[in-house]
């Protein structure tokens, strides 16, 4: 059985996440989050409960998307370091952890890709 090319897989999921970030337009979402946070912080927000509910729901949705993408990006950036440590120490359990994390990230990014 051929050994996995972790670096190639990491590059591939990173590229996929970059495409997702582009489709989602993360800078626009961050701007939208800032606007919604300002609206949510307004003292008269709950004078109109229906409008307040829309604002808080939208804010929650936008924050969730941003947090998910940020978390995935952070986890991807940690992978090369994990891989280097596992390789330098020739640690089988550390390599297994890299494999598990890579598989989990691949699944999470595939799921996010389907959702976008």
C-alpha cells in the first residue's frame, strides 16, 4: 500500500477551503457581522421584537459561518507542524493523530463545500 502524501492532501484541503472562503466572501461577512453587532447593541432593539429576532438570528448565523471557517483554517495551519513533529520523532501515534485530523478536516470541509 502506498504511503499517504500528507503535504499534498493538506494543500488540497487548504485550496478547497480557500475556494469556499471566496464563495462565502468572508470579508463581506465580517463587515455584515460588525453591522449586525452594532444593531444588536442598540438600546431600542427590543422595541420591535420581530426585527430584533431577525437581527439576532442573522448575527448568530453569520458568526457561526465565520467561526467555522476560521476554526478550519486554524486546524489546517496546524497540520504541517503536527506532521513535521511526527516525522522528525518517527512517532507512529503522532502520525496516526495527523491522519485522524486530516481525515476529520477533509470531511468537515467537504460538508461545508456542499452547504455553500
